[in-house]
């Protein structure tokens, strides 16, 4: 219901804008369409990644490895996957939502998303050149511990 209200408000706002200044509204719509065209390949990539992930791993496997019943081992598996994966957030969040619908647990998805955003095993060589090995390992280790703490808190809150 809330979604329909937001759509209604958007249509009303567009109508008010159109009647106030047609040229600016048309220019804004053209600019919005061009922005959508720029984002479209990335959106298609999201759908492909999610589709492949769900096709490769059936719901039973997802529930076994990353489900609520997998417990702390599932959190560690999700943290390990997130730590070594290089993926932008706009792909990771829809993927996590799809995994949740397929039986993954909240605690495990919190670990996956947190480590994906904060721990960078793949980027260690670049980070090491900039900050040094000790700072890189300290930051990644702290981020990993914080991610697991976030996952545990989410498990308690969402249970």
C-alpha cells in the first residue's frame, strides 16, 4: 500500500512540475531517462548474477550452508565468501535479498554483506602498497571481527 502512495505522490509531483514549467520537466525526464540508460547494463548484470547464483545453488544447498540452522559455521562461511568477493553494494544487496528468500539466515547474510563491504582480501596488495602490511592486516582483521559481531547482533535482533 505504501508503495502505491509513493507512486501516487510521484505522479502528482510530476504533474505539478509539468504544469508549472513544461520545458524544465521535459528536460528533467530526458535527463532521468539517460541516467536510467546508463544504469541499465548494471541492472542487467545484477539480474544475471542473482539468476546464476540461484540456478547454481538450489534452495536446499543455500539453507544447508547459509541457513539459520547452519549456526556459527554458516556465519563463518558467509564471512569467508564476503571477504574474498569483490562486488559493489548495488549488486550485493539484491543478491542477499534473493538468498534470504531462498532460505539463507539473517545472521549469515549480515556477515556476508558486512565482510563484503569492509573486508578486502582481494584488494590487500593495493592497500598494502598504500598503507603498509601491518595497517592493512589490522584494518581487515578489525573489520572481520566487527562484521562477525554485527552478524551476531543481527541474529539476536531478528530472532
